[in-house]
C-alpha cells in the first residue's frame, strides 16, 4: 500500500490487515496504531475493523494451515495508560489542578509504561509465549484498570487506538516507530468540535452545554491541534466514521 493512501470502509481496512498479515513471519505480530484528534471516531472505527478482521480470519478460506485459522485480532485503547486521579493530585503545587483540568493531554499519560508495552509486543511470538496484559479505562470510576486486557499468543493483529499512538516527540516516538502501520483518522475540525460537545453532554462529563463547550475549547481541541502538529508520518489516512448516537444528540 502506498504511503498515506486513503481508505474509508472498515471492511476495506480489515481486508488489508488480513492480507498484510500474510506478508510477515508467523513469529511476529502486526501492530497498527490508530490515531486522530478527539471525536474523530477512533474507538468506533477500531471496533468495527477488529470485528470484521476476526470474521475474515475465521473463514476457512483464509489459509489451509489450521494454526493460521486460530489467529485473532484485538483492540487495545491508549486510555488505559491515563495517569490515575491520585497520580494527578500528586503533582506539585498548582500543577495538580492544571493536571486535573488538562487530563487527556499527552503529559497526563504514563507514556513510559505504554512504550514498554509496545516493546513487549515486538517479542517473538510462539504458541507457548507468555500472555501480555494491558490496562483499560473504567469510565465509571474514571481511572485505569490494570491488566484488564489479555493478549494471547494467537492475537497476531493488535490495533492500538488513541490520541497519541504515534506522536513524534519523546518518548512516544519510540513506540510509534515500532508500529507496522500508522493510521490517522481524518475529520473536519468543526465537525469534531460538534461531536465533542454532544459527547460531553450525553455522557455526563459536562454539567451542561456551556460546560461542554468550555471543555472542548480549553482541552480537547488544543490536544487535537497538538496531535496534528506532532505526529509521525501516517501510512494510511482513514476517513472518519460518524457516530449515529452523537449525531442524533447534536441534532
């Protein structure tokens, strides 16, 4: 695939992943970073891609090798590496309040732990390889849940979705350069802002519409600008997927 090729449909992306997997050694994993500005639809798209990829992998026609048929794809969310609220509160002086207000900025993540996770995925994989764990984010308690995701030896396609999966700054760039694919979800910034405001209201993150607007304009959208200005070159540009629930809320 040419650099920065533009794809749209999850089915097309899933088909590409299955074909791409065939080109790498059976002892390796295919690592895909899916990035984009806030409200670009990363999570929705990632779930659709992995669901369709696993459907394709389950088809007997994928390979005559029965070991290959057991191959699976899995999604890992970067949100699992958020610093906990307790860690944010431990920032010195006035930085603690700033860290709480700017939670979601790249410096409010445990980037070193995330880089170490990506390194672990690059190890040779066999049927007896150890299980690799990853955290997820519990929105009910607003903190990460350690070791919530189990990556088994048969998980040979790992799709990591999140804002900063391939930033060009240290230490993020270390993990970004280890990815086989860097996919960036393209969305109009005005549309992204509309989605963000609606999401904050629907999910209860904001106390009302004005609060939602303030959160979008003082944190989310600046993060989006930062991402666009500081990413490694994408291998694929993906058209944004609309979230019907959020569109309905906006309308």
